[in-house]
């Protein structure tokens, strides 16, 4: 199981617009990914309701994980998106 721990770079956390950006990016990887607050229960990163339900605030640590083929690259790209509070998934890491 591949895993990345990252602090949320969006000041408003994973709410509304940032959550939407994150969910679209997670879905676009084509790899099943889970996300959790540090020490919390993992949820489907491709589900807007699940991601909003985390209540992850800016600066809080979240854990991205996947056991699928291609997980390392997908998680690296998602971690960069979250940490830097980007507006879209970067094409390269």
C-alpha cells in the first residue's frame, strides 16, 4: 500500500472549491485513492461528499493511500496538488 502524508495547502481547507479540485484530480488519476485525516478513517477520494465530510482544514495533515498499480505516481501528483494548494492537477511531478 502506497501512502503520502501531506499538509493541506489551501487556506480554507478541503471545502467547496478546493474539495472539488481535489476530487476531480483524484478521479482523473484512474487509480482508486483514499484520503483520511491523520489517525482518522479513510474515505474515497473520488467522492465529493466523503471529502467534504472529512472537515480537513488548511494546514492539517491528511493521508493519501492506494494499493493499485500506478499508485506511487498518482499519490505523488495528488500530494503536490494538496500541499501547494494548486488549481489543477500538475501534468508532471
